[in-house]
């Protein structure tokens, strides 16, 4: 089977691109041919892939190498969509997998003779929350993508019937359980090390974790620290906070293993799968979260959104919880369903419907 994965611009560093790279890798292992179609100004993939990469320019021409021609404004978004449609028109495939709301429209309009699928990894309109023209345009385009009639696959059950999305197909993001696993002799038991992935977007909830840590610092003193992965350096202006930048998944797994507690405080789409939650669970690190799947009262500690006091209180609860080991073991068992072989195979079954 020949599969094309189009990108509206280029590869990125968010978890969604890891999913695409890994799906491609496992599909290739299963005997399929996979090609990414990236804009010719794009960077190389942050997450390694064995797939071929073809590049399209602003006119829709497709080449095997790239020429740097960078769009200059948000309005070039329309140029990119038109260019991607023209590029797809020139290609051949059995399946094309749109993977971001902005790739759905070019795929729908393309005359390529292939099955057309749309992998929804989040309800993207909620991410365009700024009150400006750019977010208004992108939000409307994103909302429209779910009504195009493509064969939709979602990455969490919550999206099967959600704000215009309707489908029976669900494929979770996968996890490399050979990398994300418990490691021995990592934790510094002279300290209480909390961790989170630092994000500037308000809906990620990082600010509530910072506020909770400041409260905990007052009660625990220097014994407690917060290690923020991929955070901005200015966070280190707060005493006790260290910003760390893991290089690749192996170092990221070491980061989770160094923690006594991982905290995830997102405020939207809380029944979705959140990579840091399942990665931490796979490393047998206790997780405090606002509810991302597969978190529940049996495998993690759940707190309400936008509540720094609740986060601080739950940290103290976890530290003295007699059921901590039991919950962590349950979480470790629950993440087995995210094994990449199962995930990639399930997606292929949908392609063959």
C-alpha cells in the first residue's frame, strides 16, 4: 500500500508529528510505502522517520529536494493550501492521510485517485483563542475541516461525536515502550523533584503548576524542586525551578524517571490522550493530572482545572499516599494498549475498509 502524509507547511516538534513519524516507520516495517509531502522551506523531521520526503513549492511543483521559499504572512496560509492541493493532484497513492485541519481542505479538493482519510489529533479550533484576525481566520478554517466528508479517524474516544466531528474510527497515539520504561538509580531521594512540560499556551496550565510550586516551596523549603522540561529560561528566575531540555526520547525518558511526581494541568479536551501523561506512567512515575486519558482514580491523582491550591494539596497527598505504589503499577499496566505495533496495525485496518 502506498500512503502519502501531506503537511500544510513542514515538520514540527509537537507530539502530533512524533505520531506521524512513528506511524510511518511501523507501516514501512509492515511492508508499506510511505511518503511525507512537506513544503520546500521545511526543516528536517525532529522525530526521525524512515519514510521518503517530497517537497512542494508555492506553485504546487513537487521535487525530491527543497528550495527555501518562505511564506511571509498569515495570508500565505491560503497560498500554501492551494499549493498543497496542486501538489497532491500530481501524485499517486492508495491512501492520503490528512493530519491537521489545514491539510483537510487541500485533500478534499484534490483530484488524486486515492482513499482520503483525516486523522484528527485534537479539536484544533479551541487552540485559536486570541482575539485577532489571524486566529479568527484559522479557527474558521479549522472548524470547516470537520464537515468536509473525509473518512475521519480520531485519536481519542472523546472526539467520536464532538463539536462537528462524527466518526466510529479511533486510533490512539502510540508509545515506544522500549524507551519509555522504568530505569533504576535515577531519582535523587534527598530531594522531592516535581516535573512538568513547560508550555506558554494558557490552556496547557503551566502557570497553575508554577503557582502551586511556589506554595509548596514555602512549606517544604529547599527540599522540593520543580524541573520544567522544554520551559523558557525566565522560569529559572523563581527559586527552586530548573529548566531542562532533553535531547530526544531517551533523555526524555530519563527525565521522567528522575521525578518523584509528574504534573499535567491542561484545561481543555481533558478526555484526550496526552503524551506526557502516558510517558510518565510508562516510567512508573506518579502522575497528577486534570484528567487526560487513561488517567483515573485508580492509576493517578486527579485535580480540578485552574486550581493551584488543589495541585499543591495533591502533591502532599501523593507523597504520603499509602496506595502510591499500587496506583503507579496500575498506570504502568494501563499504558500497554498504546504499543506502536497495535496502533499502526489498527490504522491500516481502517485504510483497508
